[in-house]
C-alpha cells in the first residue's frame, strides 16, 4: 500500500465515492471513515484530501459535522436531507446554517418521503437555502404531494454553476421569478414533475435555449395546458446536446412543444400523452397532433430529419371525461 503515490491514492479515494447519478446519494460518512482506515498511509492521504470528506453529508452524520468542517477545509460540500427521517429531529438551526453555507454548498438534496408528515419541516428546511450559491451544481427538491412552496428567492438566486435541477410536487410562484433562462445557463439535466402552477412557456423555452449543454429533460405534469402564442422565432429550436427526453402531459402541449424543437442527437425518447375529449372527439385534430409527435422523432410520414433514436416509447391515452374510459 505504501508504494502507491499519494496523488494516485487520492484519486482512487475520490473515485470510490463518486455517484453515477448526479442527483443521487454518495458514500456515507461512516463508510468513508472505514475506507480511510485500511492503513496509516491511506489515513494520512485521506486526511489530506478535503474533497473525500465533503461529498454526500447527511444529517444522520450531524455529530460528525465539526470533524467534517475541519477535514474538508475550504472544499465545497454536498448535503442530503430527508425531513421525515429520524435524524431531522433535534437538528438545530445552527446545523442547517452550517451545512448550507452559500460559498461552499455544491449539491443539495431535500426530500420528504412520508406522505402524511414532514410538510412544515420541509418548508422550514427550504427556507435555509441561501439566496445566492455560486458553487451549487445540483438542486434536488422532492415531496410526495404538491403544496410545498419554493420561495421566489430560491428560483431567482444567482446559481451560475447549477447543472442539475430536479423539482417534484412543489409550488413555485413563477410571477415572482425573472426569466429562468437568464439565470440557468449551464444546465445539463432538467427534471420538473407535478409542478403547480406549470412552468410558463416563456420560462421553459428560455431555459432550453440558454443551456447549450442540456442533455436530459424530464417534464411530467409540468407543461401549461394550452400552446403558447405562436412566433416565428420559436420554430426550429435546435437542442444539439439533448440525448434523453421524457414527456408526460396532455397531447396539446406536448405536440406544440415538439413542433418547435429540433432534436438531432436524441437517443432515448418517452412520450405519454393524455387527451381529454369533451363531447364528440375530434379525430382529425388528434391525428394531427400525433403526426407532429411522430414527425418530431423522425418516424412520421412527413419527417424532415432522421433522428438516431435508439429507444422511442409513445403512450397515447384518451380520457373521455366523467366515465373514465380509456
């Protein structure tokens, strides 16, 4: 073990705690402490590798917070919080302020796993998110039900390093947020699920065009009910880096969005449409919207481009209102 150069061993330790999913969890504090105890050489190198101690800090390790702050030195750190887990209890405001330092917060994950508890605690926790986080790369906020309001200051904060954002079952007051695209310019993944109210078309389109490295989009119950006012400037919006896309919403907003996107490098697509029909269904209009969707993926009769899509899944459902038949 002593023959491994410190710089190589440091890289090995950092590789061991890497998480493939940027929105996922890292190796626990106890596990990395065990990993660093292989021998004295490993321990010495680990203590001189600040980034090894800061990834994926959880409130279940809050007793280790003083040691983490010392060992991490000035390195940015990641925090995972489940407000319905046991570790939330007895967590002080001082602890939350320490782990949500504006200048050091790199990844933040706040979840509420219990459907019947934790709503007020999640709101309190979100209130500690700094209004400006220059190092923040990942923001993950997830709740089982809507009603958790995200303050406008969170969505309008300066987050120049933000690359991954996931918001599920939360309420956002979009009227108090400037054009999101003017803030989010480096996104690589965007996931909005069951957002209330839906993100405005102007904010969504601005975000898509402002992030040239965007590679993955997941929009589930997040689109406005109807199409936005048409404009020549919205046609042929090319997303060159987008390789994965999942849309689940009404047929009208999905077809409208796809009609304004050019996806030359998409490899995985998943579309789940629900069309609500009142009275006599308009098969012509539905056929038109389905044709738009197929053409957008290069598989329709009037497709103008050949998209190298490896996997394409399309589910088309029709909810006929009160009788619930599909």
